[in-house]
């Protein structure tokens, strides 16, 4: 199992895991920005910071498979 993880990580950092690595990085960055905006927005709405982090984490974690559903592997 660890060999598969290390092999996949190595291919990702070499840019050979996905056909379009740029698209993967853009989708990942968009999801990170969304999580940050959600965290700040929920915290600004007078919720606790821990609650804001949990909600933003759940939302962005749930969106990750949807964003990455149509990616092609090399």
C-alpha cells in the first residue's frame, strides 16, 4: 500500500500522473480558495473559528471528488 502511495506521489511531483497537471493544480487551488473564503465568511458571521473550519473542511472535502471526477490519468 505504501509503495502505491509513494509511487503516485512521485509521479504527481514529476508531472506524469495526470494528462493535464495544470488543470489539476487549478482545480485544487480553486477548492483551497473556496475553503478559505468559507472559513472567513462563516467566522465573520460570528460563529466560532472551530465551527467555521469544520464546515469549510466538510464542504471543500465533499467538492473534491466532484471536481476531480473527469480528470484523466497518464
